[in-house]
């Protein structure tokens, strides 16, 4: 079965309204950032009639070098729904070798595990993580990478021999046959009865165990919401769902979505934008997820309906987007056709992620093929790594005389295609730590290709060096430093130096 040929798309997203309390609307739905606005910096406009004199204190050049900031990157898979790499499955390399090979690729930023429930739990009350988890986390630490994952509660890859549920649940949770498996005689796909009390009890325990282990772990970049159906993507293709009626299906998945949104407080969640072709409540659960700040993802990029492309491309700026495509997942250069321009078809696929302002692109499992592809067609990965997500720098910094002291105005430029996935904190501090001024920009800003200004008032009479740094609040209360993407040299802590001048400096200009 062609996995990605099963996909269809739909749901609801919105149009940007850049104001202090950012909101986004799509149809009759409105979304606002779940990160509360606090310590908001003044963000203009800064009219010239406010000036008592001004000068340009710093300007920077955009860097084309990749940055490994949280909230963006290329994603290498240590495990996908069918297992590790083809070579590992065939015994040509060990699992340890596979994980090391994929994590050693210089263009990989995030390692990803997509496995079944049975791969993380084999008995009630505790996690029993397959070896790929330890290997992946260890590799991420050694190579300075991050980790993301999805635990599938349904998976077609091993049916009819194996389903995604752990063995201890199979006698307690009934399953429903939903249709013949192509090429497997009378064998049928089965889905668990998600609404069964034993399933719901075990599912709640699973979420609690996973969150206790991974929520807030600094290595974890995001976790996918566990959704209905094949591969946890929110559908069972053109097969029926196992529920007795639509109200039962919707109620079940609203409750399961709510449980996950309430359980995961520190690590971002990602929600697949699959339309409700299986009639299980995807429209409602997607709106719930977006309102709670969950990122969006899609498992294909070209074979998608207009609504999903529109939805992801016009999502609220504070939500990241994760894209992949399963048609050419092996990166086999011998099988890639070229269009009339001479571009290989996979490069055209991957560069469409920039059109939808994505933050991540999935690379799948085949490290040798990925390395060979990058050698033959380096432009694709290079363009992604210098445009995906957000790329921030203080493009201008001005100093103004105002109210008997100095005001520093920072213009933060974003050369990436996406907004800031959360809320940006700016800090202006003296090297000795005696001066420290902090505050936030509005959520999601500066948006992709945009600029956002913010000001700091310095103590009266202050002159000398200050350091400007940035941090990203990706979930409420979870703040991580980010690197400026500029050519100018940075301090060891990632900040950049600015000289605050005296009032008699000859560089001052007067406002008109």
C-alpha cells in the first residue's frame, strides 16, 4: 500500500493581525497565543518628533550559515513506523550504527522517533523503552542535537501479524475489523476500540508516564499528539472508523486531545492537519490544539488539498510547522526524475516547504542515501537550512536622547520564512551584570521576512558597553537562548556588543 496515497487534507486556520494582543481568525474561529503577554517592550512607532538627538549605534549583516536554534531544522529519523533504516532491517548495519550514522550527518538538527505503543510500554505502570530511545538520546547529547517523537496507537505497517498496542492490553481492549488488507487474502485491518474503558484508562496512564519522563526534558524538541487511526495521523484512509456513531467518535477524541493538552505543560505538542475524512472529530480537535498553542504538521507537501496548504501557510505566526513527504523518503538518486528545468523532483518537493513558511523538514532514515543525495544535489538542503524557520539579528540599533537619558531602539529582522515559534525575549545588560533590562516582543514576531522594533531606557548618565541577547519562550515559562544569525562576531554567551555613547559624541543628529 502506498502510505502517502492515503492522505487527504483539511481544517481551519487564520490571517495575521499584528497587534499587542495578537489574534488570528479563520472563518468563525479565532486563535491567540497561549503564552501570556508580560514585560512587554515598547514597540513603536518611534516618531522623529520624540527625538532630542539620535545616532545609529550598530548595524549587522545577515549570515547565510545554518543555525541550530530551537524551533527549526532538518529532521533525521532514527525510527519510523516500519522501524530503522532499510540496512538495519536487513541486518547490514546494527541499530547502533544506524543511529550514529543518521546523527552524524552534518545537516541533521533533530532526531525523530516514530514508534508504536508496544515500543514504549510492555507492562502496566511503567515505561519499557526500546533500545532506539536510549541510543537516540545519547546521540543527541553527543552531537548537540534535539529529539522529537510520536507514539502510534495504530499502525498498519505490521498488520495483520502485529498491532500497535502492547501485549498486556490485547486481551483487555477489543479491536474492530474495518476492511481487507490489499494482497493479504481475507486478512483485515483492525483498529482498537478507542472508546473502551480499558483503552482510555491505559491511554491516560501512558500519557502520564511519557510526560513524567520527557515533558520539559531539554533534549526534547516536540512530541506529536497521539491521534486517531493509521500512523496516528487522524484517518483510516478510505476505510470506515470503528465507532458506533459520530458523536461517540468525536467525544472520544476530544477527550483524548484534551488529556494530552493538559498533560504536556513544557514540551511543545504537534498536531497533524489531516481533514476529517474518517469522521472522528478532527475539525474540533484541531481547533482545540491550535488554541492551546500546538504546532501544526503534515506528512505530505505536494499531494495535499488546498485547505491544508492554506491552513499551514497562514497559521498564527507563533505556531511552528513540521513538513515531510513519504513518496521519496528513501532519497534514492537513481529513481529521481527531473522536470523540464532540470531540477530533480525531490528538490522541488522540499523547497515547497518554504512556500508554507515551515520550520522543519523530515529526512527519514536512510543516512547513506541522504549523504549521497546531498553530495549530488547540495542546493536543496542548503536552501532549507538558510531559510527554514526564523533567522534573527539586530539589523539596526539606534541610540536616542530622551527625557534626560538614553533610549536604545533595536530593530530585530527575521530573514527566515516563519515567525518566531513562541515569544521573543530581548535583554540589554552590562558586562559586569550591574545593568540588566529585559522584555518581550509580541508573540510570533518578527514574522517571516519582517522587522519588529523595541526600546530600552537606560539609567541616566549610563555610557559604555552593553550586550544584547535573545531568548525564546516556546511554552509558558520555558525559555531557551537563541543565536543571532549575523556575520558580526558574537560574545561567548551569544550576545552582541553595543557602545552607548556620551551626550557630547560628535555622531549625534537632531530630529527634524
